[in-house]
C-alpha cells in the first residue's frame, strides 16, 4: 500500500503579531517554543497536570491544522498563524515560560489530535469556558474534570467526542509548501495531479458547474484541464487551464472551506485522498508504467534529436535508460544525474509535445501516429479518437472478436468495448482507456496488419502448427 502524506511537526512556525490583515511584524520561532509561549499565555501553571496536557494537545492540534491546511498561506499571507485571539491563539513575543508547562510541552510537542479515520490534525477549538464558550474544549472546565480524576485523553474526548484519537511521536521536519514547483498542465503526471483531481472533484459537489474528472489517476488530461478552466472561471482567476501557485492555493482554500477542515465539525481528509501513487524521483532499478511512459517519449525524441539516445521500451529503468536520460539532460542543459526528477520529466514532455505539434500531417502518411500525450477515455471527441477507431477497424480484419466501429471521433460505449476486447486479447490491463501502453500496442498491431503480416487461407503461418 502506498504511503500517505501525513502531517509532520514543523521545526519552525511563522507567527504574525497582529490580526491577519494588519501591518504587523512576523516572527519565526521553533514550534515547541511557540507552544510553550501559547500555553504559558493561556493556562495556569497551578492546574492539574492532566488539564495542562489536555490544553497543550489542543493548542498543538490547532496550530498544526492551520499549517497543514495552509489556512493563511492559501490566502496569500506569508505566515502560518496570528497571535490575535479573535482568530488564533495568544502568543506574547519574548515572554518567559512556566517551568512545569515547558517540561510538559517538551514531552508531547510532537503529539496531536485527529478524528479516527482522518489524516489532518483536529481543529481543536477551545475557549476559557467562563467569559466565552464554544463547541470545543472549556479551559476551566478541563481543570474541573482533571480534579475529578479524568486523564488528559478522557478530558479531550469529553469535549471533542469519543472518535478523537491521539497521534504520538509524529515526525519532525521542515515544512514545505504544497504547491508544485513546476505548474501542472496537459501531460503532467504524478501525485500532485491526483491531489488536484481529487480536490476539484470534491469542490465540484458544491459547485456543480465544475465537471467531474474520472478516473482520478494522476494524469493531467483534457478532462482535468476542462475542470481547471471552469474552476478558474468560477473563482475569477486567469482562465488558462494551467495550475500555477495562484490556482493551486485558491483550490486549497476552497477545498478546505467546503470540507470544513478549519472547524471542529470537519468532514476530514481520508487516507485515500492523500495516498501516494508516484514516488517522486524515478531512478535506476525502478519499473512500471511511469517508466514506460517517459521511455516512449525519449524514444520518440531520439528519432528527431541526434544527441538524445533512444532507450529500450521495456518499462524498466535499466542502465541504458540511465544513459538515455543523461543524454537528454546534457542536450537540454539540465543537471546530468541520470534520474527522472520533476524538472527533467516536464522538459521531456514539453519537448515531445513540441516536436509532435511541429510535424505536418504528411509526416504520418504511411506511419502510425505517435501517442498524443494524454489518455483517451469514454466521452472524448477528437481526431485522436478517430485515429484509434480506424486502427482498431484495421486490426479487426484479423482479430474478428473486435467489433467494427464507426470512425467518427466520438469515444462512446462501442469504442470502449472494442478497446477492452483489444486489451484482453493482448494481455493489457482491461480499463477501456487508451493510455500510452494501449496506444502503442494498437499502433504496433495496426502496423503489422497493414504491412500484410496476416496470411491468406492455407498460407504457411511461419510457425509449427500443432495437431
């Protein structure tokens, strides 16, 4: 099972010393020091240890929720949290800490609350319970429960519900912004694309003018671009179908809002919403469909650019593929690592798409058309669909199990059925989608068919025929 993008405890947190829109100072402090400051500013050191621990865990979870959902950064601010109690937690820059509070924070600063089955830290809202009340924890009420013998976890469940659980010893590290370093566009693949698709689909439940994307497979295709454009139009962004930082963070903001991630009553982020499909950098020894995709692109590029060595199309990142990648990186001025990082991947796709777009239609006379760069699925209308329909019709002359299609460029149920039958015959995963591997196999069989490789009746087939 792929590993999930679970929250980490940041080493540092940036605090805005005022309301969000105020022209106040930002200070960057260690996360544990921030919690010590908040705890020393909001609770009494004379309280029972279980009450102090319950309050500190709520304060940790509150701050982590702000960071994990990028609440302020998705709104264009350059900080993680404010010290305004109208919005966040009390933080008095430069104050001293209570010794017993400091010791408790040192012990549990990398623990936090979440709801069972959810990934994100709980938005652990709280109030003092005397002058103000809220849906979450009552600070003075927590001390009363502690005096009655409640443990810190029991106190928290009393206020947040029995489905609250404690995550202990969470990893600590540098927090990295979620926005992709390189804008996402047609042809991009990976976990960032899948995250984009999942979030657009969730937002589209509240904004049904945004079309659904299916499947959510981490491939930025025409359906994904259409959904991005409609999202951009709906939220007054530049409508270009490309997901840069402005679109990414606006989607982050809207997604958090429709899921109530910054409320105690959060819908929650489930494991399947953050499970990784791609491991990031692809390197020697890896194998699978991602390897096969970029091998195909490099092979194509190598037929037009002499300095790029075409690799074998075996979906294995072998030594020859390493040399092919290095030759590409060398040609296009990238660090010559032999590994497929994001910058190399995007450059390879852009080069492939550029070569493909520059070729005249006559370049494909007598040759199969190269893969268009994104999968073809039911519901699509395009010349690429018409090409596949024509190829399948030619193949159906030999493999009669494949039904003949009307080559009208419309990917309907009949085309999906023909694709599924082809995939079953040739041992390809039966999805009904024409991805790179299916396109390559269809084109290959079309080549063989139109080259006269099928035999006439009673002609020697080229192999021994059993009895």
